[in-house]
C-alpha cells in the first residue's frame, strides 16, 4: 500500500440512500421517517426555542441514521436576508480540526507524510522556544500535533482569535516559531490551535498545494461536498452564507487566519456527507476514500485521554451496552458547530449556528439521546461511584492537594475537612466530593452520575503539580496553596503591577490585573511561578508572560496598560 502505519431547510427530508439524499439539488421530501417524525418535531421546537434563548439568528441541522439523511433543515435568516436552507454556508471553526486530521491522514495514505517523523523532516528550518529543552522541534511529530500533545500554547503572535485583521496563513504559521511551549513535548494533553495550523502548513509544504486546495481535491470532491471550502476567496463571495454574530460586536471578521485549525466553511447537506463517511469508517458510496487502518488511527486514542486525532470521545452506557460517541465542537468568529457521530448506533448529527452560544451546542442532542436509548436501552451511568473502591487519604496527602487550580477556562479550589476532599467550581457556587481510589487517583461525579477520573502528578522543581483528567479539557494545573512558601517579592516587579486590557477585534474584551501576593506575581489570579530571565515569566499553567518589551504579552496576546 502507498502508506504505512508506524504506531499509533426548512423541510425535513429522507432519502432512499445516502448518495441520493445528500446530493445537492435533489428535492426534499415533506415528511421524515414515520418512526422518528415526532422526535424531530419536538427537536425542531427545541431548536427554535434555543435560538431565541441564545440570540442565534441562523442555524442548520442534519441527522444521519443508518447511513441515510433523516433530517436536513435550516432555521432563521442568512446574511443576505433569505431563509437558511440545508445549503447555506456556515463557518464551523474548530470542527475544522476533524477535517485537518482527515486531510493529513489522506496525505499519509499517499506516502507524502509520516505521522511519527519529526516535523523537521518537512520543515527543516522550523524551531520553537522551550524552557525545557534546546531543540524540541526534533521530537514533535504530526501525531503529537493532531493529538494536542506537542506542548503548544493556543494563540500565535501573528493571526489569532483577537486581531481585527487576518494576516496570511503563511505569516501566521511562521509566527509559531516565536511562541513558547507550555510543557515538554509529548507530556501533556492541552488543546491548541497552533498544532493544527502547523500540521496544515506541513501539509501544504509536502503536497505542493494550499491547504484549501488539498481539502477540495482529496476530500470535498470525492464526498460530493460541492459547497464546502476553506478558501476565503470562495466563501467571501458566496451569497448563501450565514453572518457570524458575537455579543457586543456589530460585525465579526469574516476571515480567520487560523486556516487549518478553524477555517472550513460547509453546509448542513455537505457535513451530512462527511458524517456518513465517518460512520462508514472512511468509505463513501462504496469506495474506501480513507483506508480503514487510517480511520482507526484517527479514532484509536492511542495517546490516551479522550482526544484522538481531530476527534474526541464521550463514553456512555445505554442499557447494558457501552456506546462511544465521537465528536468535535467549534466556536469563534461569530459561529458555533457541533459534529457528533456514533458508529455503534449508526447515527450522526451536526448543528451549525451563527453565534457560539451554549444553547447551540445542545441542538439535536436530546434527539440523539432518544435514538440511542430506543436502540440500546435507557442511558445509565457508565462508571457509577459504587463501582469504584475508595480509600481514606492519609492526612498529609490530603492536605498536600489543598489549593487553587487552573484549567482551560476554569478555576477550581480543592479543600479538606475531616480527611474528606472537596472540589469547588464557579467561585465556590458548586461543590462536589473528591474521592480517592489510590494515592494518585481521584474522581468526582458529573451531572449524569458518571465518574470523572483524575490522576495526580507531583511538582518537579518549578514545574507545578497537576491533575490529568479523563475528560481532557478538565485537566488542572496547581496554582497555589495555603502552605506554599512566600516568594522573593523583587523590587523590579513593581513596574509590572497594574491593570491591563486585552482587545478583541479592535474593542476592549478583557481586563486583567497584575498584582503581588505574598511575594509572588499573579496575572488574572494565575501565579507566575518562574522568571527565567528578567521580565520573562511562566505561569502555573505554563503560559509565557513577557514584560521585556514596551507592550507586554500574555499567551502571545498584547497587554495594554490603562
């Protein structure tokens, strides 16, 4: 074989087959499959209510069942004022990462790329900064990039989620070399746009064509996804597209510089084809577009955790059956998307919407749950608390965990009383027991009664302790604790203290305070744990804070004093 694997609407419609039902221009049928029509009617009402609740003006839904389209429908108005249909274009933002992973695997299939070769094979001059090792780029691979385990931060200094203008993808990719790795290569899962954009840049170099053109030729054309594109020159001229909206902004930038990590535009009809392709494990209309072995690589989760290569997993139990849902969300630049597919249940769903509001990510999910329950039995906790044997932590071990922790968009507190640990979120509004099954293994329960497991890793030098979570996005880095020693409180640090703001798309979006507590510097409540040279700091969650220039930066975002 050419590749090698080293390691790891407005109308509801059905169709006689996936090929016929998904082909653009075919007439929609007036009714859904009789057995699910009442479920779709209920979900349609829920979508409309959610749009009102979330301030969403445009949305589109697709449902694939047993390989066939069971529901395609648009809601609201497109940018030109016409009604949204299954053929209205939406930006899917980070759901693009699924397409990028597939695109890279197609290049592996053709022998152009190797998942486990160092990226320097394809980009000999590429470097990236690290306080952990001198040449991290020689250990970074495409597998680690697609698995979000290369150590990258989320934003680049040129082209990010905050700049009002969109530089070229080449300029954005080149600026990745100016960033600092948060963690040693391969050590931790942390979600990052930059890994995907670097992978897209490598794909361009290896294929000799733009990322958008590779997607068009190798994926969109074979799957009949006629409207889909990652080319701004194409979607910018499209008449039938939704307009992104964001609270507080009259207008949202149309073009994102994050081409590979968030640059795909598609329709409900087209993403239904992609979902059917994923349900068929890389096959489409009887042809194996992506080899089954490579589909398995993408969905094998060989690096551990719940993030594979451009896909996440949600492990559930319906009746006596373990059921795996595969998914990827996207949100930003005025859009949101949720793509979910379940090969076990032969069902998939995608929701596209023009505001990244929480309500949008629930579109269709109750319907999906009902379909899976009808097939397998009622949903029950997959790993309930009574299935785990707990231990009583030693007093010193319990007290050592007490303190504040930071994660992706979350802050938590761990407290101890009478030998019992508790985890608090939302500024103390939410409390839950934190139980221990081994000195380094703990768990809490989520809203469904399932155990959410944490593995504790102790601090090493200036590298703080951390919890790796079975739900990767909930992993935590230790920030501080009541028994921590006081910091040096250097006089030179007083110049950094004060209030700063971060602008997004030309408007103030966030206010942060740099302050000193017990001799330590903090930014937005996150401790700066090490200063590697005067003015260059790293936070408890690995982010660089650089005061060495006139305009300091945090996470590569400009800090403007006020």
